[in-house]
């Protein structure tokens, strides 16, 4: 299925008048406050978030998985689904592939399909947390950290193969996430596991093309519940520094213990020029992979406040790789991704309303009350008309969820693919 321009225009007709009224009201208010509305809308229009290939089908838990009808069964269909999201939101202009779940059978054809939908290939993701068919070695007791040299070499080679696949597609980054760790005290020697991981990452790093980045992800627990080799941002930063200038830390919102100050982590990494990418999701208890902004929208806003400050004041930090990393049992995956994209844009827009110079002055004066008022004034602003304007300016729809349902996208996908499809990798 492909959404055409006529469908976009038809979807917008009924809401144009209300949008114009709400946008004019907000724009006049913000302009009176000294805000450059056009600049904010322009940045929103340019902001792109990659869609992970695994999020286009229904997710699951260790207890079960409930399939969603019309799921994409191959990479071509996954790219088509990203194209649908991008047509509606004009914010989902990239796809992040997971290997080996999504190895192209025809690279030229896949690139042609992606180009036709204005989709680029973002970071490629390796998989050493599952044993692959016909693999000589098992990752049951770890991969890059394993005590067995043969296992480590297999995991290293897989990452090098993933780089080659990504290079053919035009990707510029490799994301490494390890499930390595231990479930019981005494199972691993912490120092040996960490050093093995560092040595393995260095071998992978040597295979990076000159214009690539390595993104080192971290996670405090799961699937191992006593220790994780790369358990926090400090461990990730040490490993990245140990590799070289092209290696960076990747922050996943769900990969923190409860009440972690993620905005502080983000700020320090940008100051050190080592924040490479960002995975968006939300959580109540742990790595819940919930819809972005559905549980802690104010925390997301505070994180974006630091991101906006860093993007303006930390030229030593590279452009960031933005990606959603969520998974659901019970929602239509495409509707969930639309809601996530909206929440990300909303937090970004609100953060751009903050006058960083005024906030800085209040901080220097130790005016704690004014600092809070500055942040909450921005957070309480309904910025949805700005998001609508940004989408309209580049050919998107006023209300992506309403348009998705009015066009009966899921119904059309079921007609094309059937009811009993299961997305690859799930």
C-alpha cells in the first residue's frame, strides 16, 4: 500500500480551517514573547526519526505474542510500512535494520524501493543475543565477552558482516547491543568479561569505514539478572573511548534503573562529545518498551531541553542518530509509531520554546523559582499547531492517527497480506 498526494490533500480538507485558527492564535502569542515561530516550524519539518524494522510487527513478552493482522512478512513490506508512516507524518524518513532478521536478497531492488518512498537507511543493528541457524558456536554464555575465543571471533565476524551489509545500503553507523552478563554470583569474572568485550569491540571498530560511527548501547539488566557487561553509560563511555574517536555511547530511554536522571546523562555525554544516538520509548518499571511519552512526558521534555542545549552549544558532539525502539503486544504497531513520533516532536517543540539565555541568567542568579517557571511555561504550552504546520509545509497530514484510520490503512494491509502474517524476527 502507498498513500498518494490526493489522499493526503483529502485528509486535510476538513481540518484546515481549525488548524489555521489554532496556529495563528499560538503563533501570535509566541511571536509576542519573542519566539521565532518560523524557525521552530522549520526545525520540526527537518527533524527525522528512524523506524526500527522490528517495530513494524506486534511485539511480545516471554509469556506470549499476539500477532497483529497484516504484518509485514519481508523487508520490502517493512519498508512499505515505513513509507506509510513517512507519508502521513513526514518525520519517519529512515529505517534501522536488524541483522540477520532483515538481510536484503536484492540490494539494488531494496534501495530502489526505499528511494521511491524517500526512505534512507539509518544505523544497522547486529544480533549476538540469539543463536543463528547453523552457527558453529552458541551465545548461551555470552558473545563478545565470552570466555571462548571461538565464540568471540564468531560474534566479531557477525558485526563485521553487518557493517558490510549496511555499507551496501548507505548506512553510516553500527549499533552494538550486548545481552552478555551473568545470572548468578560468581558465574563471571567481571574484569575478564569487560576486557574481552573491549578487545572484541576494538576488532569490530577496525572494520568501520572512515565515515562510519559505532554506537555502544548499555542496559542494567535483562536477559541476565545478576550482572550485565555494559550495564550503564559509564561502561559504554569507557568502551567507546577505548575504541577511538568514531565510537560513541547510545542512550536508550528504557535502559536505566528507576528514577535515573537521564537528562543529566545526556548532557554530560554531549559535553564530552560522546553522545552518538538516542533510542526513544517509555517505561513504568523497567525496559517496558512503551509508546514514547505515554508514561513520563515531562521527563521526555526535560531530556529534550538538554538535547536542544547540547545541539546548540556542543559542536564537539556529532549529529545524533534518532530512533524509536518500542514493541507492543496489543496496539496496532503503525498507530503506536505514529503516537511515538508525535510525542517526540511535541517534546522537541516545547524544548525549543525555552529561552536558554534567560534560563542561564536565572541559573547564575540561583533563582530556583524562575528556573522552574521557565521550564514549566514551555511545557504547559500546547504546541500541536506547530507540529501540524510543520507537517503541512512538507506534504504531511494535520492528524496522522485520524488520517490512518480514515484511510483504513490496516484494513488495506490485511487485504494485501492476509490475517495470519508474522513479521520477520518476531
